[in-house]
C-alpha cells in the first residue's frame, strides 16, 4: 500500500482500503489476504485521483471520495463504476 487512507467493511466482512497514492481500492478477505484491487488514475468516470474516504451505501455499493477530482464516485463491490 502507498498511503492507505480510508477503510470500510462490506456485508461479507471484506475490508476495502483506499490506497491514495496508487489511485486504487484494495480489497482484503477476513484473514487479511489480498482479494482484488480496482481503479486507475484519471479524470473520467470510474477513474480516481487520490481516493480517500470510503463508505458502503444501504444498497451495498461503495462510495469513494475522489479527492483531487472533487467528487464522490460509486462502485459495485467488484469495482464496476455505477
């Protein structure tokens, strides 16, 4: 991780971490093993620039504070942009 910032657990206990300097969201299982990562640096929909805060919505989607793009973006748990 390069400057982890925000963290949130989904309903299955997976931990989502915003890796700010790598412009990605990293997912770990309950035991702390890497599961997957998603995100690329950029300015388009679904791209991130210094992601920070994370929170899951009531629908199980992940809201990501996309800090340097001055917005909040929403993703499904698999990393698909909503």
